[in-house]
C-alpha cells in the first residue's frame, strides 16, 4: 500500500491573485504588468478578476504588503522575546532576519517586489498596527546603543541599514532564481549582520560631524520599511 502524502491547501482566488501579482511585479516592475495580465496569469476565467477583488492597482499592492507583513511581525516578536542581552547585533538580527529568510523561499518574490515599491510613492505608514509598534520598538532598542551617533545621522543610518538589507536580500533571491552560486546561508546571514551593525555603529567622521553642525536641523523624511 503506497504512503499517503498530505496535500497542501490551494490558495483562494483572491490569494492566488496576490501571489501572482507579487511575482509579476517583482519580475517586470509595477508599471510593466496590466491588471488583466495578472488575472490571466493567475488562471482566472474572469478577465476583470483583479478589479473585482481589489478595485485598483493601489489596493492590490497594499494587499501584497499586508499578505507578508503579519508573518514578518510575528516572527520578529518571537525573536525579540528571545533576546538575551544588550547587544546591537542581536537586536538587528531579531528585526532583519525574518526579511533575510524570505530570499531562501523560491515561491516568495516579496523582496524584489519591495525594491520596485520603494522607488514609488506608495504609502508605507498605513500598514498594520502591530507592524508599526514593532518598528517603533526596533528604533527604541537601537537608540539605547547609538548615543554616540548624533541625530539626524542616527535615523539616517537605521533607515539606510534597512535599505541595504532589502537590496542585498533581493539580489540573493534573484541569483538563486537564475541558478547562480551564492554564499552558504549561514555565512551570508552572519556577514550581512556584520555589515548592518557596521553601518549603524561606526563612529561618524569629523567631516560628517562638521557637515551636520553646519546643516539645517530639520529632521529628514524617510520611507517606512516593511
């Protein structure tokens, strides 16, 4: 008697549209994929399936973000609850590792999708309340260890470290999808965390401090990162 293998549950039509749109936007850009094409690629008989379920492209993009953000936030909360000491590297790992892990999932195109989205003006400040709280906690934890970095350089570095994490992880995902050789996962993660910690903690140069002193002290506006 042959062994019975469990069957995965097929996504709903709405979920299938979200996953298909994530992949197509990641591969072709947000402006390179007509909504009708997404419906066809998702196997929908109704050519207006995207409009039926989401209404507009902006609503579809928001659904792609929300589809991943709850899982990211829960994973971050678990890792943050296990923090054992006062260490910048542990704080960065707990927040960024859930995003880094997505590059290893061949069915997940969230990271290259994010790259395209971050070039646009789509609002990131209307995501889930739990995500916003997780983001505030991350900034607060880092602030406690980055007192030697003056504002607004501190916020700039936290933002830039998140951008670097997204772009490097998305690049790794593309390389894996193209069959290219990548660094072993453990080495990739460890080296990337080293890089992010370096971005955050390196003492500002005399030139940076002098430039900051002579610059207007208006806080810069940053896009929020998922």
